[in-house]
């Protein structure tokens, strides 16, 4: 900042650091993996209505200043006139017990051993070729500093996952090292195997066509972020990629979707977005109606609305976050639970599916907010009971999120389970929708 | 591109003495404590340009990143990978000590070992190509590119009556790596890379209907590769044709339709363009990665390394990973977006024939899996910037087996097909143990042996791994393996996939949906 005081009208620096300690489980082997001292710096500067961008992996002020000077020489016109000026209190979400556990290799190792041994304690494990998982503790920090603003967030979390035959996985996110969280981590290998029934159900056996489908919260989040998100963002509206207007009815009137950076325990909980604009908790779909676009400073300015704190350096393809431009993205997704439990929703299905994973969702047609994907993880339901797992690679599910003329969209008829699940970044129930299957 | 400084060897690393000093200090510290250690240091310098809808531009003339991964192996086969940012040794030492304490907690692994690195004495590998953040050449190249794309959009908008606009993303970078070990191995590689992605969108102002098509170019070349004799000479004609093709396809999609269920039931054949060949990467390539084989995750091999099917595919087909095989039998060394000269363990990258006449004949190895299966290493251990090294693909392609039908062109390939589809382009794929899935970007109906002008919307192509090559009947046109992509396996790795135009009989292992 000081080095460039006379050379730029405003300067923004975003600094990320991360340390990670984990134990990978590969069948019976347990192997440690550690990562320390990774630093990433994203730099932007404004001069005369032009925006300059650079990125480094060093804390050396001189190298960062040199990078930004090079960028200023080829800066391009921008709608941004200044960077954020907020100074919210720092957010430190670090559980001391979790920190102590992270720094105790024996304790983390014993969790990984328990995860593995729980899996192999089940007789069916002997017939499984591929079991893998991991237990890890990571600590991340992010600082956004501008001439007039500053925000910092530091958090630590435990994460564990287990996958059986690449066909079913279970994931645990724990911001606190509570006894319940540790028990869940120890049991995640066992849970993954128990979640993979022996019986395989083909499309011919159950029958296909339009079916009621319960989307697992992880899959529901993936579909919303991949196929719907673009329609809700200010930059899409500015580019003509979203025809939505505030007030449009886009979903069942019982359905609300919240965008929130204020949910404790989620990784989306932060005082600001990646350009220092404070976020909030706001309904982007409220009782079925679209309330308004969300976005970064530049795209909101282009639409003539106040920035909403949705400017994130979300990487695409091979970009690291510090090299990614600021993009409009949703923060944490929150959908409140419904009246019926997951079990009651299953019991209400004569013939249907529970979907956990779709292959190739990244290829969704964002322009049409639609997808057509192969199922790799899911269960068949008949007469209100779970019948077995869907034959791998044999099922396809497709849907369009928004209505098209008289044809209802996936969101047009939707029910929610009472239970919600944290996906790490979001908190969602199971969503009961109707999809075309074959 | 500016010339490399003449004060050092052409393929020397930019800060080589500093990096080798850091590597030496680190290896000297761990040498008394472990049986073996090796490390990989990677640095990337990149310049980047984006042109967004509405003409907004983002230019990033300088982005740099670097990291290292250190592998520690003790006498009882316990091993770990530790990742570090590029910091002075004194700052790395506490992390190394913590890594060592984790290493010794591990259970003994008596079967663990690493295959020897062949050709240990050769140090230098790579191609020249510099990204100089102070050079005006790069931004001139980016600007020239943007002008050409804007002109193509303008022409297409005028001729189609639609609003055609193309998003453009281009970067040029140099990636350097240094591999050293406690037994005196030193190898370096310097590799340029240029990547261009275009997303053409066509919007009908009357209906508001929006269609799009993506295309990519990429190779291990400096950015001058895109132009005829430099930015002043304009884009290479073949690249201009490919870029223009994306816009034309986006326009064409406005009148495209989906196949009905009845039509899908009647399909007898699929003809795949090289750009729709992502199944070769997903359904073949991944299943040949020996780390996945060892861990029981391959759909084509049992964990002991035996093929699950024999024969696996039709006898007309071979599958290769590596530089493309030329008609004269040589390999296009130094070409291909997925190419490297050495992998991230210092092993030279060899072309590997994975399938010969439909039979599985080889695997892709890093040093650990080569030792595990008692086979020769072939240079497929790669890391994404400081992460653990995994077995990865490079350029993976179908090739006609000796004596296979290799016809003159697409028209010949369509002959005899009662009702089929010709598919082009892919939005990337995803794989599970059983098979793969991709969204193809565009299709055309083949009816009564002729390719028609009936265009098809993007569709979902699913291929089951074990049956993926059974229906292959014939090939046409030149081998193309120049569709660049980024393969995710927890880490990103540059790759390509392709083959000649390929005719595939519709079997129960291949499914198309809309």
C-alpha cells in the first residue's frame, strides 16, 4: 500500500494462507499428508478509472509492488471508482480444542484409524475392492485490505470423508471438536458402507419417466450453484444472460432460498466477501418470488444497485483463487426445513428415487438452467421403502429448474424435509422434486 | 515473447541457484533422518487476458506462484508427502519436523518402494518460451486476438440477425520445475504454455433464446503460436476457422432440437468428432492409472493388475497416451497441451500404448506404482503445484489398429448408417468406476447413410467403461488430439483427448440423452 501511494488512486490486497494436516485412508493403508506455509496474494489497483490486476505467492512487499506496477501499465477501463471501505470486526472462528487436536498428530492419526477400522469391522467390507477416505484439520485465514477498509477472517475446521467403490460417500464437516463430531468422524467409514445397499435396481425394474426425486442436500446445493446461480446474479443480468425480474414467480410459493454469509459454523460465514463488502443474510427467492440480483461491486454498479457482498474470487478450471477475477457468486445457501421428515417423504413415494450424486453436473446448460446427467449415487424407492441402490451408470436424470412457458420447472413443485444438513458451506434439507428419468 | 537472457543456459530456471540452494538445505536436513527423500519445486509465471460480454476487459500481465512437495521415506517403507510454500529454509524447518513426527506414526509398509529414475544423468528438459511481465508483446497479442474475435462476432451478427458475442479467456505462461533427491538426482524442465477458450453466445432479439458453444486452443507453445508470424500477421487461418466455427455453431443451435425417445430407441450408430472424444480420457485413460488400479478403483483392472476383460474392445482399435502418433510412425514430441518431457518425479514421459487391437496391454505409472506392479516407470507422476504426486494422463487418444478400416472422410463413415448421430464438442467429462458421462455440445442427424443438416441440442453421452470400445467399427480423417482440457483428480492437470473421426455402433454400453 505504502509503496504504491503515489501511483494508484486505490489499492486492494487479498491475502490467503492455509495449513492442513490430514491422514489419508487408502483401503488398509493410512498415510499422512501435511501442507504448511501456502500463501496467495491477489492484488488490484485503480488509477484514472482503470483497473489493474496481479497475483503473487509471496509476502515480499517489493515483489508485490513490482507486480502491481506492471499491471498498472496495462490497466483497462473499469466501472469501479474505489474499493470497499468497510472495517468490520475480525472474525476468528477457531475452536481451541480443535486447534489442540490439529497439532497432535497422534490424535488425528487415531481418528483415521477409527474411521478405517469401523469400515473393516463390517463383514461386507471383505467384498469391497475400493475404500478410501481422510481425516484432516485445516486452518485458513483471509485478509482483505484497501486504502480505507480492512477485514479478516480466520477459521479452523475438521473434515472427514469416506468413499466406497467410488459409488457412495459420506462427508463430515465439523467446526468444533465436540464429542459428537469426533464420534461422527470415527464412524464415517462404517456409515459409508451402510449407505450402499447390496441390492442393485435397474431402470427396467423400477420403471422410468417423470418420477418424484429426493435430492440429497449436497446434490441440491450442487444443482442450485451449477444450473440456477447464474440466473440470480447481477453480472448475468448485465450481460443479458438472465431474464429474471424482481417479483417474478420462479418457485413453489412455499419455497425460499437464502443467501447468507452470517451462518456460524459454515465456511461461508465471513464479515465480507473477497473485495471487502459486508455480506448479509437475504432471501434471493422468497415465498417463490425472485427478490433481486446479487453481485460484486462492479456488476451491482452496472445494474445501478447497491453491492450485496457477493463478489468472490471463485476459481474456474485451473485458476487459484488469487488469480481469479472477482466474480458474482452466491454465498452460503440456506433453505429452511419443511414439515415432513425425510422418512415421511420417502414413505409418501409410490415409485421414486433418492439422488446423492450425478456425474458431469458441471456440464449443465447454464443458459437454460437445465441438466441431464448420469446417476452415480442414488437409491430406488418403491411403495414407500428404500428398495436398493441405482444400477451404476444405468440411470439418467434430467431437469430444468425454472418453468418454460406452461412446463413447470424443478422449483415449481418442491417439498422440503424437516431435517437440514450442513454441507460445509450451506445448510439445506432434502428437496423433493420431479425429474425426468430414464 | 521476449528472448531468454543469454547470461544463462537456455533451459535453466529463472532463479535456479536460489531454488537449488533451498532444495540442498532441505535434503541435507532430512538425509540423516530418513532412508530416502526427493522434492519437487514448481514455479509458474503467467500473463492473462479476459474479454467479457459487453466488451469489459481484464488484463493480468503478471501472476506468479510457486510451491514444493517433499517426499520422505524411511527404512520401513513409511512415506509421506509434505507441501510447502516457497519460503526460506528456516521457516520450513518446523513444518519438516512435524512431518517427520507424522511419518514415524505410520504403520510399517514393507511392500513400499520407488522404481529407479531412468537416465539419471540428464539434467535439462523443456522448450524455450518466456513470459516477461514487462514485455508489451503479450498485451499486443491479447489485443490482436480480441480484435479478431470481435470482428468475427460482428460478421456473424450481421449475417444471422442474431446478437453474437464471444467471451474470450487467454493465458500464456512458463512453468518451471526442479526435481532433486538425496541420491544426487537433479532434473529441471522449463515449459511454455498457451491456452485460449472462447464461449460464443447467440441471442435471438425476438424470442430472447440464448444458445452457446465453447471452443478451446492450447499447446506447450509461446503465445506467438496463435499467430501467422506474430500478432501483426493475424490469427492462424486454422485457428480463425475454429473460432468462427464456435460462433456459427451457437447460431445453428437456435434451430436445434432434441431427439425424441422414439428416435433414441432407433439409434444404430454414433459418429464422434475428435472434439467429442472425451470418453477416451474418462472411460479408458483413468482406468489405466496404476494408483487407481492398486486402490481397487479401476473399472478395467482388478487391484492385482489383471485386466477385467479379455478381449476388452473391438480388434480395430488401439489407445495411446503420450504425444500424438504421426502417420510415419514417429511421435509428435514437444506438442500437445498435456505434454511434458519429464514428470514431477524426474522420469522421462514415454508414449504408452494402453490398448492394442482391443487388448489391454499396459498401465500408466508413477515410481511407486511401477515398483508395486514390478513394471517400468513411464513418467506419469504429476503434482499440481506442491501437492502430492499422482498418476496422471497426458494426451490420450484412439488410434486405428494395424489394418483397421480408416476411411477417407466423414461422408464415407456415415455410409450404411440407417439412423445415427454425429456428435461434436464436449463440456468436459466425469468418471466413476463403472463409466463416464459428458455433455456433448452439438449433434447432427445421420439418416439413410447421409449426414443431414438437422441439428441437435447439447446432450448427455454416457459410456460404460467395460464396454466402451466394443462397438467401434471404423475411422476416418486425420488423428487429432488437440482439444485441451484440465483433468481434475483432486488436482488439475493439463490434458488432451482425441482420435480420428470414429464410428461407434450403438450398444447398451453407450447411451445418449437430452
